C-alpha cells in the first residue's frame, strides 16, 4: 500500500532494483512502491530532518563526531542499544 504517492512508472538500475528487492524480502516494505515512496520522503525532508543542507554541513557534522570520539564523549553501541530497549520497555509499560 503506497500512502501519499501518485502513480508513476520508473526504471531503476539493477543496483537500485536489488536494494528495493532486499527491502521487500526483509519484510520492512510490502511493495516496490512503498520502498520508493519512503526513500523519496527521506530525500525531500533531508535538510529539515537532519540539519544537513550542504556538503559543508555534512563535513562539519562528521568533524563534530570525530571530535567527540577524540574526547571520549561517545557511548558504545551495545550500551546505547540497551538503554534504548529499557526506555522502550518502560514506555510500553506505562502505555499498556
């Protein structure tokens, strides 16, 4: 089910076609239309959503992350994932 997209036929390279097929196989999307619509929503909302409007902005964000690493101001991924899971479980418990 493609929500918020108009019908338009497009041709994708085999590389992009494989990406679309993988997204459907993963169960994340139910059709090629859903994959393309989601990608376009991300593309059109990019700067507002990410704060990155140019290559310079992207480079600045990368440098900011590298500076955080140098200072040790980062959280290991497994620790961050555990915190997110705990927060999610608490929120579900209060809602359900």
